[in-house]
């Protein structure tokens, strides 16, 4: 019942604790490091909460897999480059079926890129980063309060789906301070679904294709296909319970803007002129939900901090062409958005852009 | 209880080649587990990729067959979350010293209270016999046709970089010393590493001139000698245990950055 000034990264950490997390392993990386720092401070006064600063992100993600198997709701936080290092283990977690949460506070890539600038270029990485086929569940909040709320949902979905669930954020949102009353956010917490290690079973947790008794099934295509569809269908069914999105702004407008994370807030001055579809569950995509909404609009514009990662997805979902405003190089500003809209001839009357502006847009 | 209760004998025969040394390690590990009262409620096995990694599947314990090189982060996290468990890592030299080398440095630095049994066959066996981090200089392998260029990694030196750690060198021929080393390693309060020389006849031994697995075992018999009592450092082909200053139990499992200090 107390309103407080809370930072996005801080809200993620508080959400994790609320969800019952008792193990964090991580490696410092901007712009996610506040989550690691929060975890270390929390551990100092909460002996039931275990904290390990690792030697790298590969150790971090493998540690949370181990911590989860041992019985603790476990999580790590990183940014794009660190998330790249974690990819092999993400696939392992999907194969073995280990609930855990990976927070990716996005910056501008590729490579070391722009460590303190906001980007949204990790969408494909959260879906296709690891080897093989698997079903990712990914959420991307938009406010500090939502950082708290959807972190809890991420832990819940991880338990239900028995897989690593990704919570996306960005440098803008992670470092944003907003007044929020987190105590008012009430998300029921899902209990652990995986029997902790050494309670009497003799299970083999293996990334290798195996039969239920642990024998290798490395040349049995039928068994592989059976297991693959079983886990895909199970995770897809879980994801359906978490079909979060927002349909708002001026719903009667002719054009639908699709944007997510911090971007719709940056684009807020455009609210009278456009409808907004804001996916919160980024993966699996909200095909059914968008298919209901999209036909009402003559045009669709995807405004995002990458060169079309989500626009490509929307075209695939709807089988229709969409307009694009890519916000590149960390330039996630209303100035860049209006310039981008002008560039594609979609700038609402009443908005003027400075044609002589040196600002480059994608 | 008996030794055989530690094993899933219904899954035998194992996938290991005839003459492989890994089964000799599993046998002694099972024997030690029986002696120490280790069972599925107080002990977990963490194994890495490579032939050695299959050991977890054949033992009557909860077992995590990790990604290649990632035994130690998984094991250390399990020990941190469940300090009451015995956490035993069994993995090969390639998994431990090459792809997992960075984790080895840091698990040792943190004095994580886990036991590592390293099946050291000086080769990448499962992938067909490529040179590995422990392959002796000059060895002909399928990835070093003119002989390996570099000296092997100094496992003893890496382990000894933490003054509170435990290092043992043994061979699969020397069953008594191997059992003693494994037992003391599990009982050691802190990071313990058992470096077990073990033959790979199929993908190494024959290429370097051994006619049979028995020839390799006989080579261990003649080449390896017990280190003098009280040795603080083992020379090449010396059997023995080098112990640092033991830290109180639990010191390595406390919160913070995992430091044992």
C-alpha cells in the first residue's frame, strides 16, 4: 500500500522474490547489473536466498539449471551478448525440462555494440538462439510496475511449462524510475512443479536424446519426434494461459501501430492518431489475437528497436504487408519515430518534422 | 546394502568399449559409496559430455548429464542450494580441462565443496581420438599426425592454486590407491580433485603402440610409483594425495560471492 520510486531492474528483482525465487547466479553486464547487485544485497540478509557471482554467463545459466534441479526457483539476468553465451544451455533447459527465468535487458547489438543504449534486437535470439526446435515463452513488459508483474508470470510460466522462460526488458525500461505501488499487484504464485534432486528417485537429467529409462535414443527418430511434439504441445498449451497483450490508444483510427516494451511509451504523443497493439507475450506469437484485431485497420506500422525482427513476424502471422519504422543505434525517441513515419509517408497531420534535421533514422 | 546396489546393472552391458578404463573407476566409486553410506537420498552425480558422462546413467543415483564442459557450474549451484548433499562430478579430461577449463579455475578459487573425479585418458575418445588438453607433447593422434606441439595442462598446478584444495593422482591399475583417493576426496571439506589415468585402447592406445588394454594397464603398473609420504607435490607418474589446509565445513557454501575465505 505504499507508492515508491522504483527502478525497472529493481522491480524485476522484487518480482522474482515475490514469485519465490531463492537462487540467483549472474555475471555483471550493462544494462542489467542492478539485478545482480540487488540479489547480492538481498542474499546478505536472507539466508534462504542463495547468490553466486559467476565467472561468465555460461556458468550463470548452467548454475540456474542446477539450482532449479536442486529445488530452488532460480534466475539470472543479462543483456544481449551474455544471452548469446547462454544459448546452448537454453536449449538444454528445454530438452531436459528445467523451469528457470532468464532476464535479458536489451542493449544495441551485435557484438559489444552500444552497452548503455536501448535496443530491441534480441527478439529472434529469444526464439531461435539455441540449436534445434523448441518452444520459447517470452514476455516483455512496458512499465516498471509491469516489470514486477510479468516477472512473477515468467516464473509461473516456467514452472508450468518446465522450461527456461525469458523476460525481456531494455536499457530504457531497466533504468527507468517510476512511482509504483508493487504491493497492489496481485499475481498468484505457481508452486514448484519439479521434484527436487535426491528425494528418493534415480532420474537421469540428460541433454542427449534418451528413453525414459536413461538409455540413449540417439538413433530413434520415432522416439525423438514423439518427445518433441509432446513438449511442444505442452508448452504451447501453457503459453495460451499467458496470452498477454494490450489493444488501445485510438481504436477507431485507420492505422494500427504495433510496438512493445518501452517503444509505445516513447510513441505516446501519437496516441490520438493510431490504434495500438502491444504484445506482452512476444513468443509464442499472438496469432489468434492479432488475427482478430488487424482486419479492422487499413494499414499496420511496426515500430521497433530492430531492423524488422517483429515486422517480419507480423507479416508472417497476417500474410499481409506492414510498414516499418526501425529505431536503430539506440535512437528510441519521438523525434526518430516521427522522422521514420514521415519517411514512409505516414506522419499524422499536425506533426511537423524538421527536414533539415541531421538525425538519421533506419 | 552392497556395491551392486549402487549400479543399474539391468542397463549393462555399458556402451563403453571392451578394455575401457571407465568401468574400473565406476566400480571403485560404487565401492566407496557403499563404505561411506552414500545413497540416492544424500548424493547426486554430475557428469559431463564424453564417454565418462555415461556413468551417471548406470548408477542408482539422481544424475545430471550436463552440457559439454558445464559440470562444475551445475554441481556448484546444487551444492549451494542443497549443502547437505554430497555432490560428485565425474567427467573426462577434455570436458574438465579444456571446454570447462574456465569453470575449473573458478570452482577451485571458490573452494566449492564438491568432488571431481576426472577420467584422464589423455585423448578425446568419444569423437574418435583427437589431441586433448592432457595429451602428452609429441603424441600422434588423428588431429596431430606429426605429434602434438604443446605440453599438457598442469592439472595439479591449477588445483594447487587454491591452498585449501585436495589433489590426488592415481591410475585405474592401482585400485587400492584409487579407492583411497576417491574416499578421501569425498570426505574432504572443500574442492577435491582426483586425477585418474585411464586407458582408451580403441581411440588412443593402439595408435601409440599398445597392443591391448592390458598392455596399457601394465604400463601404468611399471611407470607409476607411489610418491614419498608427506609429498607436497607429485612428480610425473607419481601416485599420491596432496592436501592443502582444510577449511571448516560449510565455509564454501555461504552466501556472497561464494568465496571460501
